C-alpha cells in the first residue's frame, strides 16, 4: 500500500496519498485502521534488566513516549498491543514470557530491546535464552547495550511504519503462531541450535571444566 | 544560636565518640587474629583443624561433621555471641585433588567480630554437611542456593530444593568446575525443558489456601478461595 518513490539521493520514501491507493474504500479503511492502531500502541513493558531503565527514560519527560501515542503503559498483557522485552531473559522466565505473549490479544507486536533480548548478548551461558525470537515472534529488534532512548524511539517508529503497511485482506500476519504441542517450540530445534551458536570472541570461551 | 554538628558515625557508641578505626595496609597473611579462633581451638580440639588470618579476616577450618556444634557454641556462648549469619557459600578449586570448601560468614554484632568458618569436603565422597538452619533461620535460602549451585546436601534443612534454577532443572550444578559454561544440553533442548515448566506449579493461590497462611490472608481473598474460585490468572 502506498507508493514508494526513490529520491535522487537513493533513499526510498513511501507516501500515503489518496491517489496512490489501490482500491479506494478498502484501502481507506485500511489506512484508517492502521493509522489509529499505529498511533495508539499500548506497550506492555517486560523489563528485566538495565534496558528497562532506558525504557523508563524513554517514557519520561525528556524523550516523552506519549508523543507517539504510547501514553498508557499497559501492565496487564490483556490490554496491551506491543510487548517491549527490555533486558535478558533467563530460561526460568521463558515460560512466563511465552504466557504473557499468549495472553495478549491480536493484533499484537513485539519489540526486542537490546542485545540481550535479541541474541543473549554477553550472557552466552547456561541460564540465559539466546534471543527471545526462539520463544515468541519478534517484529523489531533494537540493537544496543542498552539502546539509548533515541534508539528505542526509532524502533517504535519502525514498528509504526510496519503497522501502517498492514492490509486487512492479508491476515496471515495476524495468525497466532501455535507452538509444536510436543516440544513447545515453534521453530525447529536445529534452527534454534544454529541461531544460538557462539560467535566472535565467545567461541574461545567454552570452559568445559577440568 | 547554632547547634553544634555532631554526627553519629556507624559503630560509634555516642555522638562525639571516636569512630572505629578503619583497617589500612592489611597484610595478605598474618595480623591480629580474631580471639574466637583460639577459643574454638581450646574448646573443640577434636574438631578444630587450623586457622589463618587473610587480609585481616580470620578463617577457621573445622571438620565438617562438627560444624553444627561449633556454630551453636559460637551463637550461644556469652563471650562469643555470633548472632548474625551473613552468608553460606562454597568454593571449588580447579585442582581436582583439592577439597571443596563450604564457607560460613559469621558476625558478632555485640563484639564487632567477623569470623569465616570453613569446612573441607572431599569431592570423591558425597557432599554432605549439617545444616545450620536450627540455629540461624536465615540460613534457609542461603543453603538452598548453595545446594542449587554446588550440589551440597545440608542435612537437617527443612526444605532443601533448588532456588535459582527451576526445580526440574536436570543439567547438574552450575557453579561446579566440571560444569560447561553453556550447560550440558543443546540450546533447543534447554529451551524445550524451560518452556515445559509449570510456572504456577508450587506457588499458586490454591497452594496458599492449603498452607497455614490461609488464616493470614485478607478476608475477601479467603472468601474467594473458600468458594473454589481460581485465582492463578
């Protein structure tokens, strides 16, 4: 939806002019729904570590998350639209995060904030989940350790842009991802192992005892 | 009229009294030992192993089977009065021959003394030591953590189960030297096991209603529980 234009500088911009739309009534309704959804996201803060401090700074006066329609923090997943996972998630918290995600009603989105939530970060050890995308689907990853509030705001604006591109006719994205009933995982175990492989300097740190 | 400023420093008995001396330039070994070390050696010659002074703190090594006796005496004796247990932990060394040490940090608030009590456990034998829970109730979670991380069984502990890792954790004891940093199972298997935990397995409101805490609950919560209402979610 919308018309992508490439400027002479090489950047692509998308405009939402009425004349650019495909089918007038449906797309106008899409635009209205997406506009209202993206401008009134209610975040569910799932803060477990220092990223949550930056998240609080984002919500406070200087950066003022309320400018983006996220005035109301939803501390109940049942009234939330976007789960912001800020901080490392230990394995003991994995079923809790999964349960919270399942309790959120559709439409829902997820922002993985910071290196630990996205990849496990520096905690490549026995206790920490190597990326929450192995538990729940993630829409936007915000890099940083921890990300500055500007970084989180940029991630939120990216999510708003993603919401603006949704179509009611294409509801695949709204399908609830059902995990495999036997293993509880929704991506294959081999993929998880591949994603969790140590990388960089971390490869040298398998201190397996005596 | 100005009121003279007289701060009450921590540890000083009254305003204006000299503050307690801060230890400086401590030698790594040697120095003035805690008088309790000599008292233990005199009182329990069969249980006392040795004592040393490291960075100004006194370590006393005792036989593991006599820990409860020594700690109870330290707690009860009017000349010792170790009324505060700050920590129970353990140390494992990379040298496999070297025994695993269980450490109790004891503090005597009336006499301002600090004593580090240690017991060496041979790693080739079952790691069992007596619990000090009957003496210090605060040892409950400390010993559970020590059991969780090192696999040391504290006999006499009322509720010895894992505290940091979940109760069905099967990979072993993470702070042992033979434990790989990333755990024993693959990431997918770890995640699968973690996701199969029932988070409300032990701490649900229904359990609370069975426990003795029922009478202490607020009136409305008791009424709801008595009516069989599910409050877990």
